[in-house]
């Protein structure tokens, strides 16, 4: 597996979540997940490639917002 998805996700989280002030409500997380996948598509990275590396993007974004370790569960 490529680590490209995980690297893209990590940078995206830093740029879009950690530098902003977003809430962990369902709508914010869903909107951010949609934005993540749109930005990834524009960069030539598929949703599957990201989720292969980080697990559920939704859960990972929510965890980043609330400061939890989402961790990929296999």
C-alpha cells in the first residue's frame, strides 16, 4: 500500500482542521469529510487510498477536532 493517502490526510488535517476553529458536531465533520475527498480527488488521490491508510476519514477528522487518537482499526 502507498502511504500517499496518509501523507495527504495528515497535511490536509493540519491545513484545514488544526489551523481553524471547527466544532465536532456532525455537520462540521461531514462537511470536512466531503471537502477532504474533493481536495484529494483534485490531487489525484482516491477516497479508498486515504481510508486504506487512516481508516474511516470521518472518524479520523472527528478525532483530530476533539484531540483523540483515532487510530486505524484492522
